[in-house]
């Protein structure tokens, strides 16, 4: 783990175990890139799966009011399960695999995504819905052509929170050896490898900020009318 270069001790040798070490980043560049890409892949897959599950659940909660409290209760209840318990419970079914982490993170994201989709749809003005219905819009066309576009600002706000939260939670995948940067953080803690721990933690923050900015830019592109309202 901690070593010295041929020219003598480095800033991450056994003699000089520093927190900030540019040489560590250079020497372990491929390892850091692999961990970052894995972290990004797991996060993206988990959020995408979360959206695919949350969308029909939110529609069901909106359509059938008696189910709303049950759906929201289950989504919130899953979030209260500690990751140290949820991942081991899933291992017998999905194994020590990336799939285990992706499913667990998607389930955790439901508590945010279901509510954001539901609240976004509810925020659509009734008069707009009535006007579209009067123009002959069917249920499907009304949903995808009118309601969803108007609900996007609220949905995207929830997506931002869910994505940033998932970036942080992805580190728990180190429990099954699929935690992206979490693997490096775990190793850094266990071996007191300061450069590894600090660099991986910083990359997690950078990744979260970058994804948040991307989602904000995507929202601006998808909802140009909201810029006009602010102006």
C-alpha cells in the first residue's frame, strides 16, 4: 500500500504519509480513473432504475388515492433500512455483484423520486389540464405532452437531490467490493493511507457537483419557458 519510489520516500511513503499528494494521483491514475468510472456507472444505473420504478408508482399514487399513503410509506420505509443491513439481505439473491449495489441504491432513491414526480404532476394547473382535455387530448397524450413538461422543474429538482445522494451512497457498495471510489475510501481508512482516502473523498465531491451541474443545464434546455418567467 504505502511505498517509496526508487529515488527515495514520496509523500505517500511509510515515512511521509501526507493527506495531499500529487505524486499519488500521478502514480495511481489508472486506479483512480477505474474507480471513478465505476462510481459514475453505478450511480447512473441506480438513478435510472429508480426513475423507472418511481414513475409508475407516482402515477398509481396519483390515480388511486387510497394507495398514495401506502406507496409513499413503503418508499420512505426502505430509506430507513441501514445499508449495512440492506446489502447483506440482498446478497443471497443477487450475489456479491454490481447488481446488488444498483438495486439497493435505486430503492433508496425512491423516497425522493416518487414524491418529486407526484408533486410535480400535482403542480400542473387544473385549468391547463381542462383546456387540453377540451382540445381532445387523451390520457396518454395529456400526460406526455402537457403534464410532464410542466412538471419537469419539480421532477428535476428531485432528480438533483436523488443523484447527489446516490453519489454519496454508492460508497457503501464497498461492502460487496463494488463501491467505486468507496473501495478506495474503505482501504484508506483501514490502512491509514491518507492520500488515498483524501483523494477518493475529493473525487466523490467533484463527481456530485459535476452531475448536479449537468442536471441543472439539462433542466434549462428542457424547460426554456422557465427562464423567461424568471426574467
